[in-house]
C-alpha cells in the first residue's frame, strides 16, 4: 500500500507571477549547474583569447589615431607654389624575402602600418616592387646609369639628335605651372627620402648604388648580353634537314648573265592605269634632301674619364631603416601566435618610423672603417674582440631565419637547367621536321601544336635570363654576405634618426 504523495509546494511569488504568461514551467524550474572540468578549461581559453584579441585591436585603433593626430596639422599647411605645388614624396623599397611566395609582403606592411600616418601628413609615396631576388639592384643600377648618361649627353651637347646617349626625358621649362624642371625633380627626390624594409632590401639597395655610381656609364642591355652568351653554344645552328630548295629558273647557256628573279604578282591598282602614272616633278637643287649621313655610335663619343665615379658623389636621399622580423612575422607557429595577439606593436613601430621620417634628424651612415679588410686579415690570429656595431650590421640576426632550402638555390637552378636542356634537342628536331614537312603531325600535336624554332629560341632566352637573375640575386642576399660598402662613401649617405636625436 503506497503512501499518499505530499501536496506540491506552492509556487514562489516570481513563479506564480510568470506562470500565466506563457513561459514553460521547465524554464522556470531550471537550475544551472557548474560546467565540467573540460568545459571550464575550454570556456576560459576562448574567453581569454577573445578578450586579448579585442583589446589588441582596440589598442591598434587608438595608436593609429594617436599617431595620425600628431601629424594632421602638416596637411593643413599651404604648399609652396599653391594649388599647383608639389608636396613631399618618399620612395619605399621592399625586396622579396628568401623563399617567400608573397614577394610584396614588405610593401603590405608599409601600407598597413606606416602609410596611414604619412597620408595624414599629406606625404606622397612611391612603391618599388621587387618580384625576384636582385630585381631591386638591377632597377637602381639602370636608373642611376640612365641619369648619368643623360647628364653626360647634356654636358657633351648630345641631348638632341641620333647621337644622344639616352632618349631625351620629357620635361618642361622652369616656371611652367604644374611642372618641375630636371633640377627640381632631383631635389624633390633627395628631400623626400627612402624607406628600406629589412636587411635583404638594404643589401640589394647598396649593391645597386655600387653598380650605378662606382662603375662605368656604358649602356647595360642585360637581355642582349644573355642572348650573346646563349647563342655562342650554337645549339640552334644545326642546318635544316630535309628542306627541299625551290627550283631555280634554267640558265641560258648562250649568255653569262643570270636571269632576273621573277617579280611577285601584285593586284592591279590605279598605278597600273596609264593616265594615272604622271611623272613626279623634280625638286629644285636647294630643296632636295641631302643623302643621310651614317650615324655615329654614341658610345664612341664618351670620354674615358666619364666612366670614373663622379667626384663628389651626388647627394642621395636619406634612408629610413625598418627591421623585418619584429613587424612582418614568420610562418613559425610561436611567431604566428605572438603576432595575432600583439598587433599593436606593429602599429607602434610603424607610427614611430613615420614620425622619424617626418620629424627626425639625420646622421651619417656608419660603414666599415677604412682599411677594414686589411685590419681583419692582420688580426686573424689575434684574440677575438667585440666589433663596433655599424649600419652594415642592421637587422643581421634575421638571416638565421632563412629557410634551409634557400641555400640550395644554385643546385635547384642547376637541376632545372639540366632537365630543360636534356629535352631541348628533341624539341628542336621536332620543330625542324615539322617546318620542313618531312613528317606529319600526330593527334597530340594537332590538338596542341609544338613550338616553332623561333618560339624555342625565345623560350630558352627567357628561362636563361630568369635563371641568371636568380643566381645573381642569391649571391647578393644569401646568408653571410656583407652589405656592399666603399670607403669613398664615408659621409655620403645619411640615415634618419629619432626626433630627439637631432644632429
């Protein structure tokens, strides 16, 4: 016999008030429990990470607005020359990081962390992309040599005509509204300054300065140089096989003169009508065009002294050196997590760099002391001492983060070249046979025609140029290679300093 159930407890005031509002009773009687140990750990990690991410992005916005507020007054100042004047303009160099598929990663950093402050100060910028190792060096070399050749043309009076060393640059006379003369353009470039992102970029930049200013002014045509080297092996000089010569007209044995070649047939035009063939009146002797004189090679007009470095060296833009590791990050897991929750440090570094560029002073670029190589050789057996840090050691520790595969770049290129040249003779033979008509095309060749001899020549030249550029760029930026330096550069290059360190 079951005992009678006790009557249910009366509802509390809150439950009694909500009972008739349509809220389910299960909701009113729900009693939350403490989460389990695993769920507590999960909620703690998610909550902490979310708050850290939110706080970091909040600080990023605050720092960005703070640095912009410090330079906004510069954008309100009137330009020299009024509405047609030109403001300050900087040049940004960011070479490709070794073994990085995203070659413009350094430029992306500039656009995100440095550009907003410069734009707030009404400072323009010019981005120089370097999609391949050594591209920046070749760009600077070509730019400097072209400027030297144009200056030499003006000095020798060869800026006009066919004997000009370089095509004349389009410019307008001084004082033309909205235009800058050549001297004003050079002065604006020097006053603007340059931004160099990372040690690998500094290596390419200094090597470009060395090749441009310390070498001769001979015209550099890299494609022609590589073409002459690859054509010297005679790989495409094999005589055509199976080409049937066209039958020539029979020679009359009674005469020694060879028959005149047959003229190709042309469609009948108005010139064939007799009434349209009017004789051209002869020009007077005074108006007749003189026979063109053979052009003189401009390279022979360059004096030998012009190939020496100019003395003194022209003034160069001041350099702003930006480190690479701290703000660009790497693909290693620890650095990825640090960068994810510490984005504000990148905004702080980018803002400080922008202030250094805008308000900072300048100092001389500290290079190697005079006779450094001789001193190092003489002290090879002496006790090791701590060397004096110089700007040539800028960001040197980041070379430890190079991938190991980057050191195998020469071997990789050699393997690609070996594989390509192993298949090239067969492709040349196929192209010659199809051009001579000694065999028919297969079904695969009908669907995808093989390249012709001219296409194979162009393909080979393109590959060789790329391979040689990669080998040259590797030698410039590889680990252990020092930054290019010349003793004659002492006191020539300048570096931006912090605003408090005006020198």
